[in-house]
C-alpha cells in the first residue's frame, strides 16, 4: 500500500461551497460557520490524505457493525463497489471493533455503536447529514451520520463525489470539524452531478405508491374510463384513478391452462403479464412455468437449489380476450402446432412483449435468461409472429445483449437483464426500456435503435431512467410505459426490488431534447 502522505491544501474551501448548509444559529456549528472560521485562521487544519494507488488496497477500510440492518448492508455493498470502481483500488471491509483495535483507517457509515458517529449525529437536526474526519496519531477515522433516509442518501453521494479525488487518489476534508448538509432532492442530484433543470426529478411530487397492495413486474393501461394494472401471479386491478382505490378483477384462473391441455409445472409461477391492444382484441404477453425440458439440466450449477430448479422451465405464451378484464384464453402454439408456448423448448425465456414494426409486422421479443447461457449475461431475442399472434413465422434472432452499456461508462450492467419494453417517440425514435442490475441494484435503462427498427444497432443512453439513487433509497425495475386520459406518459415499475415488499410505482415522463425524462406535460 502506498505510504500515507499528509499535505496542507486549500481546495476544500471550494468543495465545501458546493454543499447546501445551515448557518451556525440553526445547527450549532455547521459548514457555513466552519468555512468562515477556516478562512480566517484554521487553514492549517485542511488535510489531503493519500488513500490508494490503482491496483492496491484502499487506505481506508469500510467498518461495519454485526447488528446492522438490511439497508445498511446494502449501502456497504454499494459503497464498496463504487469506491473500487472510482479508485481502481481493492476495498476491504472489517468488523468495526477489529478495525479499531488493528489501528486501521476507517470509514464509518451510520454506525452508532461508535462514539465518533454518535458525536457527529448529536450536531444534526432532522433531515441533515454530517461527515467528520478525526485524527489520532497516524490513524484517521471518517465518520458519516445522518437523520433521515434522504439525508443518508445525500451523505453517501457527498462522500463519493465530493470528498474523494479519484484522479489524485486522495481524500480532502477538515480534520476535527463537521461538514453538515441538508438531505434534499436538489442536493442529492447536485452531488451526483445531475443537472437540476425545469423538469427536475422531484421525487416527492412524482412518485405515487399504491399502499394497499404489493406487486412485481407491473404493467398498466388506460381504456374506456378505467386504469388497469397487471402483475406477476397474473393479477389484475382496475381503478378510475391512478391513486386508487383499486378493485381486483378475476381476468384468468391459473387452472385454465391445464384445462386447455397445456402442461404446467407443479409449482407454476406466472410472471409479468403485459397487455397489448392489437387488431381490435386484447392480448397478454406473459411467462409461465411449463414443466421440465432438456434445458432444465443445463442450468448453471450456481443457480440450482434455489428458486431456479429443474421442472420449473419458463416459457412465453400469448393469451387473448375481447376486453382488458378478460377472460383471457391461451392461443400460442409451438413449432409442432401444439397449443402451449411460442418460445423454443431449448431455452429459459421470460418477459415477452409485443413490437409492431413500421410495416405492420408483429414481433415477439423476449429475454433468454442468464441462468442457462455460457457467458454471465442475458440476451433479448425477437421473432416474427403470425397475424393472429399465435405462432412464430421466423427463427428468433438476437437483437440485444445485456453487456451493452454507455460508451462514457456512466453505468455498467453486471449481466442480469429482463423487462424489455418498446416505445415509438413522436419524432419516430424507437426506444427500448430494460432492467439491468447496476452497482446500486435493479434499475431501468434506455436504449435507442439507430435504424429505428428492432434489429438496431442499439445504443445505451448514459442516464438511467430509474435506480436506487432516484428511488429515495429503494431500487426498482421492470418498467413499461402507458398514456393516461390526459395524454401524460407514465413509467410504471416495481420498487423496491429487494429489501422490502415491491409496490407499483408511477413516474410521469416527457419527451425532451430527444430523450425520455421525468416531467409533467401541461394539461391546462
């Protein structure tokens, strides 16, 4: 590990000026008062500390408390991956008391078993976060405390993007002083380098949660005065308003498939129904467990023994009805003409969707799961459908790969991918939404087709449409789009994906500067 260096610097004054702070009368000694004092007579207390050289171990360890909750453990994993990505160094984690006894430099995140964190927290009001660097001999402790979830998110982003100089491989903070900031949406995006513009991502105003129900893989539509909400387990709700109340509709009984002679697994798991209106009828493109196939035994060893087991082979099927409320009946046929699923027997397939090209040709697009492919990734395939949507009339072709990420490296997929959905913008641009797993968890990404058609080539956009940082600490994904009665475009997804019950989440979108961004249309 590179030898630690300590040098007096003044750059921290500029850094601290970026933080929205409380004055001394409000918080008993916040960043504003600290900066003024430092300008006058405390400059010698500014520290720039070498933390690492690329390829080596980070000069600080992430300390943790064994009794930490799930949110804290998630933050630790996110910080570890982000720091390794930013610095190119190996980040170590260590139990708090072990790190302290070993004399290691530490980063303490909200660990109130330690006096260093408690001392910072005592200086904070509700909704604030604080960061302090304390020095004891040659040992440094970076303590982060917060009061409230948004303050926690701001603290982590401030630490990553304001305290660490990744080019110089240093950390810059005032020793024995506390940086205090407000946990606000504007600050969160400022620390992340997101421009706050007219259609800024105001989380509190834009997210609407249906408190009464949990649902994964939601899909929504507006038809004939009602909003319809479909989700995994083939559930359906309707309401006259997005804010509810929602009434459950029995659109299909799971036993219907068996009654049609379609074999299902013993523990069938019907996933991700997506409603499409086509040629005067309504169709659900969805996934079900259809029993064992040869490819069940090609599942990666790391995936066996859990929720991915032989006998639970997943395939995609189309169901038809005259109304969005059903009853929906299966129409898909395999290559041999047998009623069942459209997708090949030799692949695990999920999350089918309908795409109709500019010539009027319908396609099924589906995800070939990462559990059964050789590389640690997933793929999207597309095949032409017959006019009645019941069967493939072309061989499936690869159209998209999970390893695709923006050229500027603003985010990176770890290979998991699903939840594809297509949208034709007013200017003719063809967008695809899909859900990769990135450093902070499940998310929603956007790609555009340079040809304007399904075969691409596809270019991933730098800005994620949804991720943990946008969701008030909760990740989420499997998004799709619909338009409400007023012409407002909406993204619906489930959040959180982990760490709590998933709920339908609605976010308004607009088309601006050739992008899909959060925002409300003027409906006056």
